[in-house]
């Protein structure tokens, strides 16, 4: 019924090791991912300018000058 005094010193470090492991496991950080309560707004102030350059051959340019009714 009674344990011998020789088994007590070996059981104490084992019990302390188990308690330390539980304490460390209980202190692990947790990460929670939740949806935001407000919508995400992305403000894009972008000014887009486009320049189109058309090069035409000399004979096409002459044709367009001669016949202004084409366009």
C-alpha cells in the first residue's frame, strides 16, 4: 500500500516534466481567421491617357487629301 522512499525521487521529476509539457502546450498562440465586418474598399485614383498614332503611306495620304468625302 505504501510506496517505498526509493521510488519517490524518480516519480517527482517525471511528474514535473508532464506538468511543464502541459503548461507549455497550453500557452501556444492561436490564430483566428474571421471575415471583416465592413467591406474592403480599394480606392484607385488612376488617370489613363492613351495616344494613338497612325502612320500612313504617302500614296494613301495623297488619296485622303484628294478625296475628302471618304471619311
